[in-house]
């Protein structure tokens, strides 16, 4: 009877943040946007999003899309 070596997990490569962001949307290239906001506003946003069970990022995108509609 012969035994092989024990199975090993393949080592995963560290994920590049840009690759991760771009892999989330195949529709359009994404750009990173960083903005500093008051802590109190962040807390209100986070609380409201958590209570609705929605993602903060998605809510911010909705507001930006509404304000900067493509029809203007």
C-alpha cells in the first residue's frame, strides 16, 4: 500500500485593492473616491444604513447619482 503526501492548501496571492474593486463591477470601470466627513454624520449614516440593512457605499452612490444625474 502506498501513501502520498498530505493535501496542502494552495497559497493564495495577496489581492491587489484595485483588482478587487474592479472585479466587483464588470459594467463600468470604478474609481476610488475618498472624502472626509464629520464623525457625527458618519455615525448617523452608519446607524440608518444598518437599521435598513443596506450598504453605506450603495446609499452614497444613490445620492450622488440623483444629484449628478446623467440627464443634466
